[in-house]
C-alpha cells in the first residue's frame, strides 16, 4: 500500500505543500488556507506543518529550546512559543505585556505576525490530532545532514545544499512544479523537508524534541523530525 504524506510551510500569501508518495516527490500545491490543503488531503496518512502546534498555559515550550540547541548557526530559525493566553490578546502591545508577566520575557513581532496562521493550524490540529503534527524544516535538514547547515536557506549555497540533501533522501524536486512554482524557493524546500519528516512519522521512524513530548490536557507537544 502506497504511503501518502504532505509537508506544509506557511509563506507570505498562504501555504505551500509538497506531497510524497512512498517517500518520493508527488506534487506541490499552493493554497490560501491550511483548511484547503487538509480538505484535499484524502488518503494522506499524516500532514506535517511548519508552525507551532500546542501551547502551554504559563510558560515557554521545551520543544523550541531543545530544537534551537541542535541547529548551531541556524538556531535563529526557531522562535520560542509563548503561553496560550498570549495568543488570545487583541494586539501586539497587550500580548507583549502578558508574555512578560507570565514568562519574564517579551514577545517578538516576528512571532506575533504568525498569529493568524498559528491559530488556524492549531484549530485544525485540535480537531484532527492524529492527522497533523508539527515539524521544523531546519531540524529536518540538520538530521539529514548529520550536522547544522552552514548556509542560510535564502542563499544560493544554502538552497543547493538543501536540494542535494532532499535528493539524497529520495526527494528529487523537478524544475517545473506547476502553479506552486510561484512560491519562494526556500518555502518549497522547507515544505519538502517537512514532508520528509512526515514520511518518517508515517513509517514510525520519526524522533521528537522533547522525547517524550510535553503533555498538556491530553495533547502531546513536540517538534518531530
């Protein structure tokens, strides 16, 4: 039986997904919402998403600190996820104040900018906990390489290295991928790396930060790779 999985990355105009069948590239898709990708994912064993899934009530998540510690020069690609209440605030100023009250540290504007997509993804995750899981492309690439990557994902050298790692693991991205080719190259590479982790998830070989995952109200919070 064919193993069908999807890796999804958020980008400026929506979401880009890379589908794998038996670990090899199937197709790439663009969607305005994650709901759209999930609704058209019939037959997918799992969907990996490069966005935080699960927040704790009053502290930072262990997953983000542990993942960042593994990434060396790429650790800046991980942002710490503040407590759930922070995301419920109406604006950045209020969210930043609450984050400081609860954790002793402020919230970055970069993190706050992800709020709409984060809330969308978490709503789907809570509804379909066995379908969605959280992955992070830099953690996936670091695992493929066996070491942190030297070059950032937006550089020529960084993209060549990431494409090479994917190909070495059976994911050969064609030059022509249809409408999804309108997405930035680094986002397509990220989605493919998340799809690699999704295949590992579907085959029972994925690992996680932390291991075992943190638990909160029955939900398991971890970055899988």
